[in-house]
């Protein structure tokens, strides 16, 4: 499980530093324009990444505004 999280965090860091002109960065930071579903908000994969980064002690979440 930790190996997969490590690969995902490495990919997110790589994409976050690419810049705004790359498609992968746009997919990472944009939100789809749809109606909100009823009920409790589902946890997104971005939230999992932020939690994992906080657990490791890395405070540089500036890329995820």
C-alpha cells in the first residue's frame, strides 16, 4: 500500500512542477463543472494525497491551492 502511495505522490509532485501549459497539470488542478451530488461529500484522491503528505511531514502543499 505504501509503495503505491509513494508512486502517486512522486507523480503528483512531478506534474505540479510542470507548469500551467501542460495537459496533465490542467487535469490535476481543475474541477469538473457539474452539479454537486446530494449527501455526504466523497473523499477525493487529492485529499488522500494531502493527508499522506502531512503524515510524512512534508509541508510544501503550495501546488494544491
